[in-house]
C-alpha cells in the first residue's frame, strides 16, 4: 500500500433482528425533540413507523414529523427540513428509511445552523461546515447506499439539472444506526436489485484505480463475491434472511470509508449516473447499472495497461473466468461479460433509454456530469458524450 491515511469511523451500529431494542438507549443521549424523517409512507404500511414511534413515545420524546423525502432529495425539500428543525428547536434528526432519507438528514444536519445557502456552500463550492452540526441517527429500511455509516449526502437541484454528492467528515456521520435485515423484506424487487447494484458499484469505484498491491483491493474482491452470491439467493427468494443480512452488512462496508484507504478512487460511474438521474429522476442504482458497462469497456480500450490488468484481475478473482488462452484485454472483457450476465439475471436496467434518456438529452447530461481526476483516465467532455451515447 503506497498511500498514507488516517482512519476513523464514529458511527455505532446495532445489527440483527432485535436491533431496534437498542434505540431507546441511544435516544437517552439527546434532548426531548426528535425530527422523524421518512419517505413516501411505506414505513406506515409495513409497521416500521409504528415500532419506531412507540420507542420514541416510551422515551418521552416530542416527535416532529418530516415525511415525504423523495428518492432523489431536492434542494426545496432540504430547505423544508431545515425550517422544520429551526422552528421546533430539534435535538436529533432520526432518519427511518433508505439512503435518500439518511442523505437528506445529513444535509439538514449541516444546514440548520448555517447562515448561507446550503446548496451554494456545500454543493457548488464544496466547503466544509463551520457551524454547529445537528446529530443524526438512522433506522435503515433499504440497503445500497452505505449512507448509514458515512458522511455522504446527495442532493438534487432540478432547476440547474444537477445531482451532487458531498462527502462530509466524521462529524456529520450518523451517531448510530439500527440495522435490522427484516426491515428490508418488504421492498419491491426493483428497489431491492437497484440497491444491490449500488452496493456492487460502490466497491467497483474504489477497486478500479491504482496499480499497487493494496489490501483494500483484496477486501473489495471478497465483498464483491459475497454480494454476487447473496444477490442470486435474494433474487429467487427475497425473504431469505441470511442473504438479505449479508447484503445489508456488505452495503455498509462497501462505503464506510474502509475500502478507500491507501487508494486512489474513480467515481466516474456515479458522476455519469447522477447526471442521468438529474435529468430523468430515475432510481440511483439503475442509473449506475445503465452507464457502468459502456464506461468500463471504454476504459479497457483506451486507458492503458494498468487498467487492463486490473479488469483482468477482476475477471479472475470475482467471476472465476479462466485466463488460459486469453490476452489481458480478452480476459478483461470476459469479466465484464460475466458481470453483464449477472446484472441481467437480477433484472437490472441495462440502458439509459429505459430510464427516460434520449439522444437529444445527451449534451445536457454531459454538461451536468462532473469530471473527476481519479481512476485510470480523466475523461474529456467529448468522451463523456461518447459513453453516454453508448449507454442509450
């Protein structure tokens, strides 16, 4: 490992079928008013809302409702959440839902005491908070983003056609997260597999970079194999507890900052996918699935020997593709074919057309794509356009 780093992750996790029983002990650490953050109401249908509210009431908390968090939280919703927190003098933000709720809660946490427009400060200038940060707790009901144990918060601005993530420091990470795999069982199949691919691609974004012998890459290969194995079981039997629990745990470790240590990273699949999402409002994991293969194939053909070598390793270590009789590039492409077969097996969306994109939108999507410096190749705008066209 060539990189130098500091590692700290302050989020406390409670995992298992009885994990919600630990919520009361965490609530004792905070003041009386809790802003209860959730999405479109599914937690009221499946009973999770009632379970959480019961704990809050038993702990004597005043509950301030903040529902309606959308799959791609908007600037307008962020402003609404900030106003709720300020008006009610909230002590804790409790997100009950998937990654969007967790992301939104963290965005609110750095904005409540901020004197500036949070979109400009955090998502355009990428400044760090210089104000009091409100504590966040999470009760996870959908796996994929890893937002339950990191400082990331993605917000969408429909007016400017931008979907941008800011990865904040340890002070913004959730103070605690409840991880009960049973809470994920009622997800529709579409959302489940979108989350599964989000997990897998988080690992890929950190894996497909660098040329050194890095422990993080060995960890990534093990996690990817686990995700593939468990996803196939869950795809056939969504109520298989062991598979769903393994996916939940893999999602957390895929993006809790561990795998990135000592490495450069890429994240261009996310930049491409988020730009597509900003223009179509499509499900995040599906946008990643639709742009991944065109991007990776472009890299193999243009980014040089180190890139080809890594994708060839991916083919052997993750997909068990035999190397005999294949050149490095042939092996690398065979690995992507194995990955494509798995993605189709799950039922993932394989092109951006199905998500609502069209050729006439490509220029605008390219303009919304943030080009990063990591990975094996720094793209030009023309290359972004070529990749997006290949994704249609």
